[in-house]
C-alpha cells in the first residue's frame, strides 16, 4: 500500500524525474491550489518547526545566516531522532532501523571545536579552532565551519572543549537505574563541611561578632524563696533611736524638742 504526497503546482513538483520517482515508490500525488497552505497542514507545520529551529541555531551560535542550509540539515537530523505521537512515542529512526538512536555524541550546534592539523611542524600548534555544524551521515564524521576561510569541511579528528564551571555550579552525572545507590544505606544528613581558612585580605569589620549563649527560658529559671532571717537595725539606727550617739565622746543630754530622738520625748524630730 503506497502513501500520498500533497504539494502545490510548483515546477519542482511537476518535473518528469520527480514523476518517475513517485511511480517507482508507489506514491500517489495530490495537487493543491496555490496560496492555500491550510490544505497541506502537516507539511506546513513541519516547515514552521524547522524554520524556528534554524532561527534558534543562528541566533544562539552567532554564525552567519548563510549557513541556514547546514542548520536545516541538523534540524532534520534531530527531527528524525525525536519521539513522535504518531509512532507511539518512538522515533522515526527507531521505526526504520529497529533500534533507538545513539545521541551520546550530540553537541550544541555552532559550539567551538579544535580540529587536528597534521600538516603543522613539531613546534607549531597542532589544532585549529572551528565551529561544529553537526554530523555527516555519509562519512560518519563531523561537519565543521572555518570562520577565517568561510568554508565547511568534513573532519574526523575533532576535540570538543568543555566549558568552564562557574562558582556554585553543580555537575550532575546521570546514573542508570541499575547503578542508583541504596536508599537504606544512604545517610540522611550530610557530614559537616570543614571550615574554610581565613583569608588575610578579610577586613576586621566583616568579621561577625561571637555568638552569645542562648538565654534560659522562664520555666528554666530557679525559684526564689523569701528569706527567714530577722533583719535587725544597724548600730547607727539604734543609736539614733535610743540616743546613744557620741558614745565615748561624752553622752549628749537629751531634752524634749532636741533633734535627737529619745524614748521619753514626744513630738517631731525638729
């Protein structure tokens, strides 16, 4: 059972060579009216998806727009290795070859690479910088762009440089299902990190003050009991009360109305 091919009346779709190709593959052709993309919705939607990927590749890499053909080649390569709902989540590659695609060597389109140059002398640099444009399916190699010359070549000895790690960035290494650690043996808390050595350039003002011990709660304070001692007046108070001021220096005569308080006197102090 053959498939169908819907297209407009463009000259590239009406050539004799293309008619022979459709007949050899058992493909039925259906022509549509010009300026009616809604009649060919699946193909038009794919064209928009590919165009958006080409635009993202060009702006993300900063490469010239003249490489749109190379970007389209890589976008179609990714499309054929992306799962689709029509194939129940399988990729077109898997549906054709019966095995999932290998994407372990996939890199970012337009990233910097170093290509081995065997023509240099022993004291010269043995690698030249280029930009990666995807895989070459026919040669099973890499397609690279040379910014200085503006050409695209197919190379085999290519080295991908890893980007520098930023401060605080964590590198996550994926673990397969059979290599996941046992949750029962994994400690719940991580060990404390050792303190960092003090930098000689650290200012004194930036040093944090020592932490004071936490104050006890009201329920933790000791209970206070009233004292049972009998508080007695001091000697000075007793002398004032009983008129014994100046003992040893001659006892003053206490009279009523004198400023010295005496038990036999009544009235105010003065």
